[in-house]
């Protein structure tokens, strides 16, 4: 159960980060609504924020952890860590400076539709400052990977929460007096604080690297694995660029609607799949029971993602209204964003399973297959999003349809090339069936209840209880985990 323990630790920290991220976004929505300022900011922040996802939650971790874990067992980790830190920092600095210098061309590349719009210059101005976030988030990714290998999952995951908290504070304090400049201040200062948050834990474990120009013997191996791993996660992140690229040709506000809806969608996706994927990668890299852990990961993720999907679809309007429906965020904005959220949510289960399955390939040193899978999914998304948005005329909702559809193509690609398939298929299918029954009953209860916006604070816990009790009635073993943790906590308190 160490896999579940590590995953829950990571997931709790990620969930807290997402909650603070919501606070940040809610303040942006309150002060700036859906406007040319938010469209410009979300375009400008797209690339540095994608690098955070790319390095902080994906590619670097996948390439670095297996090698560093082996060097720790050998007792020769210091040379590898120092060499990696030096060359990685130099590369990170080069990318950051390039982004600042070429900001105008970058904006034209990722959102060409705004090149002739009034807020193009504003987006370029913001981008020149926001690119500095790349440097700080890059170093944060290194410390995250190091601490993960040492079994520390909560602190690195919570570092993103520090960024969100600092940015939210900057928006709240300076939005009235500084306007959109408050957004820039929040990103830069938040990135610095995010990096500094790792240092006390790294110091206490003597994991602070020292600059050196010596090339460690495993540095070449890291580079060989890093390039395809980053490309793999980078291709997956192209999904966000496709949405932004296509949305830039739609009416003003399309980019903002996608961002606000996607942020809510990323809450369950990030809290569930990223935590499990990183934990599974670490566990499998150590050689622990592949079949048992993979089966457990699949069952656990599916049983959590199914009700999350149902809840987001049934309660999408009320959720968006509760989270953003105030200040300059109008009821019309709520209606459009909620439709985008409901469609995004259709891909939650398969996106989550795709991330977990990709970790199985990475743990085996195969970084090529996840790259091809992501590329295949992105190509299908681009085609479907264009068709839904422009041919069928669904607009911004059509872009979300394209994204959700790509979850199926990407997962099926990985499944096809998963040769060993170390999974107890019967156990997984039983959990899947029970989860589907529980989700249907939960959604039925929510539809009958018809909660308005204030009532969803009660409706959501009720839906969770309906789902949980259904799993208990169907004798799903993982449904007893909360009870087991509670019993263990009580027993520990009674016998300290």
C-alpha cells in the first residue's frame, strides 16, 4: 500500500495547490472577467505555464528519477546531481532568455489569430516578463525530482500551491492600483517563492547540488532519456496550444473561456492522475510487484475519475457559477464556460488512465511509445477540434469536443503497444463495472435533487456518499480504504 500512501500524499498537496489555483483564477475572473486583458494574459502565460507542466509534472521526472534512484543505491548520487544541476541550469537560462527576446514571434506562433487584434501588443508586453518564470519553474522541477526519489512527495507538490497563493495575493493587493501589471508581478514573484520553498527540505537531506563543469558518466544517459521524455510530455501539452491556436481565430473571450473551464477540469485530473503516475513511476523503478501495483493504480484511478466525470457533467453550470460567477464574470460567461467544462470532463477517465499507463513505459525505460501516443492523440485532436469548432460551427465548445475525443485515441494507442500487459484484467473490469453503477446512481440522485448554485455545497457531499455506499454495497475492496485509514488513525491515537 506504499503506492497508495505516496499517491495520496502527492494528491493531497496537488489538491491544495489546485484549490489555491482556483482562488488565484477566481480573483482574476472577479477583477478582469472575460476581456481583452484576460485573453492577452492567458496567451502570454501559455508557454511558461506549459513548461511548468512539462518539467514539473512530467518529462524531467520520468527521465531523472530512475537514474538517480540507481545512483542512490550505489552511493554515487552526488556527482550525478551536481553535473545535472549545472548543465540543466545553463540550458534553462538559455531557453528563458530566448523566450524574452523572441516574445513577439512566440505570440504570433501560438496565437496567430490575435496578431491583428487590439490586445496583441499587450500580450507581447506581458510575455517578455512572464518568460522569467521559466527559469524558476525549471529549477523547481529539479528539486521536485530529487525529493520524489527520496520519498518526499508532499513538499514538491505543495510548492505549486505556494506559487498560486503568492500570485493570488498580488492580484488582490495590486489589481485596483496597477491593473494588469498585477498579473505580471504575481507570476514573477510567485515563481521565485515556489523555488525557494524546496530549499529547507533539500538542505535537511543534504541534497543541495554544487555547480561543476565535470560531465558525470550518466549525464549522457539522462540526456538520451530526457529528450524523448520531454518530447513525449511536450507533445501531450500541444493540446493546450492547439486550443489556444484555434481559439485565437474565434471571437474575443474564447481563449478565456477555455482557460477557466480547463482550470476546473485540471483539478481532478491533476490531483488524481499526476499523483498516481509519479508514485507508480517511483515504485516500479524500485522493482516492486509490477502486476499488483499497475492493477491497483488502474482500479484506484478509475474509481475516483468516474464519479468526478459524472459530477462535472451534471453540475457544470452550478460549479462554474459558484467558482467564478461574480464581479466582472457575467451569467452569460458562466453559461458558455459551463458547456466547455462539461465537454472537457468527458475525457477525464481516459486522460487519467493514459497518464498512469505512460508511467509504466517510462519505468521500463521506454520513452518512445508515450511520445508516439501523445503525437497521435494531438493530431486527432487538431483535426476533430477544427471540424467541431469551424465546420460544424460549435465554436469554443467544439474545441473542447476535440480535446475530449483525443483521450480515447491516445489511450488506445498506448494499450495497443503495451506488450506485457501486467494487469489483473478481471479485477479491473469488476471495479470498472461497480464504479459505473455507482456513478449512474450518483448522477441520478443529483438530477432528481436539481440543486441550485448555493445548494451544490450540500449536493456534492450527498453525491459522494451515494457513490461510496454503492461501492460498499457492491463489495468493492478499495471502497473500504477510508474506513481502514480511519481505524488505523484511531488505533494509533489510542495506543501512542
